[in-house]
């Protein structure tokens, strides 16, 4: 009789342990999923803001190139604005592609698969980010040269070259510093990677508690 009671007690205990393990797994998934969805919502709102800014920049740049409101006298003065226009167009279509790709990832997937899929999208997007960085640097370097003709008229060739060299050096230093400080780093992607890391850690803890 006591043996039967003992077996029944062990059975009830095992059921409770299994139920607790299942509860822990669901709790971990719920916590990380809620955090991930919050980050995705922030990304969507951010991208919507980017669309608006890029469209405004596109209109203004076309107006500058076609209307010459700054009374440019030399073609070289249009180069920074032309490069910036190219950069804005690339950024717009890249953003559109990135936004659509993330939206296509099924939220019905397990949370780790969902995060890995988004991470893979960002990995493929690195090539576009590099091109955008190159264009951004080219714009920064072309700005000093666009002022070169007017500087030559004002201070002569030697003074204009010295001043332009200083401006190019400052632009290069600022660009390198910005890269090292993480100005071009995708913070939302970093957050999603951290969420995946925490999900794995919590899953490991839940499995250890079960064993």
C-alpha cells in the first residue's frame, strides 16, 4: 500500500516537473518574443521616418541641381550635390528592400529562427552599407574641392590648395573617428543579436533546471 502511494507521489512529482519545464520554456519564449517585437516596431517606425527624410532630400537635391539657387559658376560645384543625390537614391531603394525583406520573415517561426533570418538579411545588406559609406566619404572629400575655383580667385592657387588640403584632412579624420566610434553601426541589429544570445542562455538555464 505504501509502495503504491510512493509511486503515485513520484508520478505526480514528475508531472509537475514536466509542467514546470514546459512553463519555463514558454515563459522564456514570451519574454524574448515581446522584446524582439518591440525592437521590430521601433525599426518599422524608424524606417518610416527615413522614407520621409529621403523623399524630402531627393526633392531638394533635384531642385538645387536644376535650379542653381546658389549661383554656381563651375561644374565642379555640382559634384557634391550629384553624389549626394546618388547616395539618397541608393539609400531609398536599399531601405525599401531591407524593410520588405524583414516584413516577409514569418513571425510564426521559432524565435531563434526568426532572429537568425533577420540577421541573415542584415548580413546580405553589408555590401550596400559599404557602398553607401564610400559615397558618403566621396561627398565629404568632394566638398572642399568644389570650393577650389572660388578660392583660387580669392587667395590664389597656393593658398587655395593649402586650405583645401586642410579641409580634406579634417574630413578624413572625422570620418575615421566616426567609424571607430560606431556611428555607422546598426544598433537595432545589435539589440536583436543580444536578444538571441539571451534566449540561448535562458534556454540553457531552463534545461539545466529540468535535469
